[in-house]
C-alpha cells in the first residue's frame, strides 16, 4: 500500500491534536520517531509504519517539506486541517486556546 509523503507528514501531527482542548495548558512537544511513517487514511484513521531504507528515494519523490510555523488541527467535522501563519499571541500563549 503506497502513501504519499504529504499524507504521512499530515498524519504525523495527529497525535498532538486528536483530543479537543478543554482548557489552555502549556505546550507539549510531540515526538516523531526516525524510520517511522505516519498515515491519515481516507476514512480518517491514523496508522504508523516501520520504514526501511531500500525504497527511501521512492518515498521522497513528490514529497514536500512542511513549512515551519504550520499548525495542524482536527475540525469539528473530524477533518484534518493545516494552517500557516501565526498561532501564538505576543505573550506566547496559544491564539486559539480555550476562553475558560
């Protein structure tokens, strides 16, 4: 089964955004592991795959780097989104955090 690198990169961030934020908390770094591919399939399910190096060139064909400053999130409709641009306030707080 072939997955595009874009799909794998998008899926990689799902772990950080799978649960809705109920209250604003300190940012928590999430870990991406080397030699692991992350997928977000057509049904919205997430998977991780152990990757090898024999076909790394094939994987990189058509791949795009995710720009720094990109925010990934799951919308109310369950769809994965990405947004470029500022997501932190001037004081470093998350711009789209809970109002509670």
